[in-house]
């Protein structure tokens, strides 16, 4: 590898790392049948990771609305994540516990 190629490789690597740092992950805890925080405002491209901090109860993330879907069941100590690329308001609840409510606002 010539020096110039090495420089390009290093620059490429740095650009990649910068991109990774830019793409943020925000955590939402689940405890006592509540999402914490229940309301979140994030930028498009952000990943939200839900973490079940309960001792025994499992939960899910059920997005309501026309193209809604439900996550797999999240057991205590486990997490589930979704990246939000499209701006909008995403309302969700928990499949087995409809009294649990969450809201994510995704901005440009
Ligand atoms: Cu639940």
C-alpha cells in the first residue's frame, strides 16, 4: 500500500466513525408498567432502545396506527430497538398491557 492509499484509508475510517457517532441511540427504560421517559423527541436517524428493567414482567412495543406493528416480547433484562428514519409522531403501547402508553416525535 502506498502512503497516499493509507491516508485515504485512514480518512475513510474517520469518516465512518464520525457517522457512527452521529447516529445516536436513546434508551427508554420499562419499569413498574411504565415507559421512562414516556414521551421522547428525537431527530430522524436516531435509534431508540427499550430496556425492560422489571423483575418478572415481560412487555412489548406495539405501534398503533395504519402501519403499526408489535415488537417481539421483551423479557426482564432484555432490550429491543428500532431506528426512526421518517419524521412523524409514533404512538405506542404494550401488547399485553394496553394501559401503558408511549409517544415518540421524530423531527427532521
Ligand atoms: Cu407491558
